[in-house]
C-alpha cells in the first residue's frame, strides 16, 4: 500500500523493524539486500525516524525473511536483536 506518494506512508509499522530484520539476516551471512529487492525502498531510507511501511510491505518482507532463513530460528534471533529503546518513547 502506498500512502502520501511514498511506500512507507503514514500507516503501518516503523521502518526500523524492517531494518532490524535486514540486519539479522546480514548477521546470519544471508543475502540481506534481496529482502528489499523490487520493493521501492532501501535500508538507508528506512533508518529515518519517521519512516513507516505498509502492513502489506511488512508482510512481504517477513515472508521473504522466513523463506531465506528456513528452520534456523528467525523469530528467536529477531527477538534477541530487539532492544527496549527500539520501540521509541513508549518502549
């Protein structure tokens, strides 16, 4: 879903969650750039504090990540990489 003419729009989830998944995959030695291939957004763009991605884009990224990792425990690795400060002032 594209909102405000940008793929990250105003709804959805913060882009930093996608960056975290990207970094987890890179840390596992996987081809992290392929996670975002063809989606119209780059890792650097997602680092901006106000960047958000649609739920559709987030789902695509999550499905790609799971397919790349297979049975290597992506959920646990992703959770371990999170920090309380990642969630902003609410965290």
